[in-house]
């Protein structure tokens, strides 16, 4: 015999599925679109949990702000809450950019969407707890509209920011402002939508995933072309280093100059650091090109030894020395990301 309690439990369970499942499914679909497997499963879970944490942070900020800002709740939710929430979510992505965890548009978009998915997951659990008696249509709007909007807004922030910062190793906060404006406007427009919630949900569900899929399809070709070109460039550079004939590039000329000015052991360490860095970047590109062909290359002891030796040299050269050295060696943001990718796989944290 089915009791009223059983009916209520089933009702809550179905509403939970409707409000929580769509955005999780879309995260998994986007993750599977990454043919180069730029992101590890464990890393994705950590980013999702970080997105969950941003929902708690925003709830405290919003509750505190409402006590001190002379504005009604509806206007706050339309104007100020989107700015607070998009800024807090964006802070996770800024950290990932600055620590070289993002290399291409596709992983920027996936990680951005994952942060937004974590945020919406916690937010919808909160609404399920306090408004579980709401109509199924409300949960459909929250699951297929609001949740997708949160993920899409943060994904667009990440994509715009990756486009603007990919050539810069030094942090310039202004380069993150355009992406934040895009995310804020999308969020605010969704909250202001002048038509029915069902229609706004339909528009969001159709437009945002389509934009992401089109960008990812385009970026897959870009990644392939970049890897082939960079692989050939680094392979040629490594061959020149091995034969001592790399003075045709700025890095070679700088190291040659340092060899004439510094003591022999110091100059030798700088040259070894440049060689190791080039070898490791080349190894990373080999792994990514192999994945494109469905071949998994192992991170062997040789690569691990090179990583350890490179870090030992970094310790010996010191932070000040590295800050002076790296600009002349012309390490790009993608080079640094490739090194980080190797480190994560070598330590099993990907």
C-alpha cells in the first residue's frame, strides 16, 4: 500500500531529478567532447566541488549585503546578485588561469561550465529544501533554465578570458573584465527576461549549449593545428640546443650572453633549465597528439626524472632568477600549461 509519505518522497525525488540532473548530464557531455582529454576526472570533480562552495560564499555575501543596502529583494536579485555571483564564480577560473591549469578554449569552457554547474547544484538543493511543494514547472525552469544559465555564464567568462589572456604570462586584471561583463549581462538579462519563464528556459537551453558545442568543434581543429606546429617548432629547437646552434632565437642569444657574463656553473644551469623545459613541452605535445589518434602514452620514469631535475634547478636558480630568466626564454602560457599537465599525470592527481 502506497502511503502519503511514499508519495511525497517520490514527488521530491522527481523534482530533484528535474532540477539537478540536466546540468550534470551536460557537464558529462562536454567532458566527453574533449578528444585530447585535457582534463582529468579527479580534477573535474574538484572543480565541481569548488563551484558548490561558491554558492555558499554567495549566499553569505548576499544575505549580508541585503541588510545594509537600501534596495528591495527583487531589484537586488536582478541587479546586484548577478554581479556578486558571477564575480565569485569567476574567481575560481582566475585562479586556474594564473596557476596554468587552462590551456585551450575547450578546457576553459568545460571548467567554467563545471564551476557554474556546482553553483546551481547547491542553489537548487537549497530551493528543494525550502520550497519542495512548488509546481513541477518551477523545477523544470530551474533545472533546464537557471542551472544551464549559471553554467553557461561562467563558461563564457572563461572562454572570453582565455582568448584575451592566452598570450600573457603576467597577470593583468583588466583582461578578465570583458568576460565578467559578458557573464553579468547574461545573468542579469535572464533574471529580467520580459517573457514567460518557460520560454526563457527554452531559449537558454537552445542557445547556450549550441554556442559551446560550436566553439568546441572549432577549437578541436585549432588544438590539432597548434600541436602539430608547436611540436615541429620545439623539436627543431631541441635539435639546435643539442648541437649548440640555437643562437638564432632570442632565448639562445640571451643564454649565450649569460654564458659570457656569468660564472660557468650558473650559465650551465640556465642552459640545462631551458633544455629540460623544451624536452618536457615536447613530451606533453607528443602525449596530446597521441591521444588525438586514440593512443595513450605513459608518463614514464624518464619524464618524472626530468620534472624533478627541472624543479631542483628552479630551487637553485631562485624566484628572482626565474623572473629574470623566463621572459627571455619566451615561455608561453600554453608551454606552462603543458608542463603542469605532465606534473598532474606524473603524480596521479589529474
